[in-house]
């Protein structure tokens, strides 16, 4: 019977949890943004390197770069804190990266909403009736 999770996956999951707590409670750098979310941790097969993907809520692009530099400068200290918390013989070298997926998801949701509003305006201009609920059945659908 195969294992549900490999050792790499278990270590990545544990590192993600510990990293979130460390960034929230242990790091006291005043230059660092307070709302940091650890979205993913990718550990190499040999457990020597870990890519930590973080997001900063409500931060401009230039400040994101500064915050990543601060985190990467403190990566040795963060690695030592992780080593104290987890039971592993090898603690990976930590490197921080910005996770663009959250911003990309928000951008795509806004695009869909804009297209939907534009479609609604075109229907109103063409004189078509708008459905109050998109998945609501009309009386003619029920009669058939």
C-alpha cells in the first residue's frame, strides 16, 4: 500500500504552518508588512531547498519587492526558528517568492464582472428583458 503523502509533502505542509506562525508572531521588523500570508511551500526532493510563496494584502508592487528582500535577508533566522519547532534532521534553506495567483484571480474576477455588466447594458439597450436570477426558470419552461 502506497503512502498518502510523501515525506516532502509532509515537510512542506508542516513548514507552511510553522512559517505562517513565525511570520505572524516572531518576526518583529517594523519595515515588514503586517498582513503576510504563506500560500504555498515547495520543498525540493532532497529536502535541501524550500521555496516559500507569500502574498501581501493591500501592498503596491514596489513595496512587495522591499518586503521580499527583507524576508530573504532574514531567511537564515527564520530557518533557525523552524529548526527549533520541527523534528527534522535536515531543515531546508528558505527562499521567499511573491505568489501572484491571488492578484491574478482578483483581476480575472473583475474582468468577468465587467463583461457581465457590459452584456447587461447591451441587453437593456436592445430592449430585452433581464432575468432577476440567471438560473431561474420561466413559466414557459415549467409548462413544457
